[in-house]
C-alpha cells in the first residue's frame, strides 16, 4: 500500500534575484527555526545564466527546498504569486531573501493569530506600517499584536485566501506589499503585526536589477504612475484625506523631479551600456529615459 505524504502546514515562499551568498545565509538562519511542518519554495525572479549552478549548490546544503523560476525579472508580486500557486501548506509565509529569522517559533507565533481570529487576514512579523491611518487610529488588537495597514518583508496569510487576495502584478517594483495588505481590508479583515526577532540586512538586488533592465527602470522612476494606480484602485478602502493629498502631489506628474535617485540610476545605466553593450548583444534597454 502506497504511503501518503501529508500536506505541510506551512509554506514559505522566498522570491530572489539569485544572489548566492545572501540566499545561502538567509536559508541557514531559516533552517535553524522550526520547519518540521513546513515546505520552503525559492522563486528565482527571472532567468539566471548560472541558475542551475546556484540551485545545485543550494540543494546540496538544503535538499528539502523547492526551486521555481519566473520567466523574466518582472518583480516580487509575480514571484510571490508563482510561489503561492505551487504552495501546499494551509498557511503561506512570504519572506524577502535578505531577512534573517532569529525567532525559532516564528511560524507558530504568526499563524496562531490566524488560527484564533477569522477577522484577521494577514499577519506581519517585521514592524507595523501605516498608509492612511495613524497608530492611534489602528490601535492594538491584543497584547503584543498591533493592527496596522501593512508590514513589509515578512508576512503570513491563509492559502485559502490567496485566490482572492493575490499580489497585483501591475506592481513590478514598489507598492506591491501595501496594495496586497489592502486586499484584506477590502474584505473586512484586519492586517496586524506581531513582531518576531529578525534582521533585515538589506541588499542592492533591486538596484542592480534596475541598472540592467531599462523597462523596469522606466517603470520604477515613474513613481506617479504607480501612485495614481494605487489610489484609483483602492479609493473604496483608503481614507479620503490620504487620497486627496496623493492626487494633489501625483495628479499631473509621473516623476518627482526634486528627487535625484532615479536620475543617478539612468546615468549609471548609461555608462554600463557603454561598457558592456557589445557583450550584452547591444541590448537597448539601458538608453535614455522616456519623456
């Protein structure tokens, strides 16, 4: 008689650009926590020239990790959705690849709230963040659990909810986590944060990706396009004063010309194109910005 393998209680989805050293360190810390009832799914955000080598090296150390790959470096939202569709656990955790977990029982601590409270849709483990409300307006749900508008880099939801509350793939870089959290508020569910011990070491993975992908750089520099989409889509959830202030700032402009970070990115990518353009097949995605 065939043995039936029980489905895992937890699925942990980790989108990554494939930085071997960062991902290795993250998985080392993760495997020091209680993963006895969990599956781990790493989603490569785009096709890597040396993906097979990276995957083989990681598999030799972490044989129970599953690897998936998005067809192009589109963004965290698509990678998260790909991982969620492959997940088998009752609960799905989304982790950035540069988050080091110190709390051994982090999955149990976060999912405990989802087990007990049907009015909670998503639990963050990093820090409470606020979009259109203040901490006083959101309040404390119970001791150690704060209601918030979103919580970045480390969050858990029920897999059953993700068919409706998926990540919006319009967001290629930026705002995808804020928007995702609002899908739960729209259903009348709370978004809360229960802090667990962790460290967000931070990388320049997105910065590197933007330098080498002109379409992503164009998208990311046009902050106003994302903000208008975000406000239009979520106007039924967001507080009216927040939307009014947002439209005043972003109603006419795609880019904030007072900021220099995106200008520096275009300059840097231009010189990368001069240096490596011939070796990259004359790739034209590193040229001058659109008007």
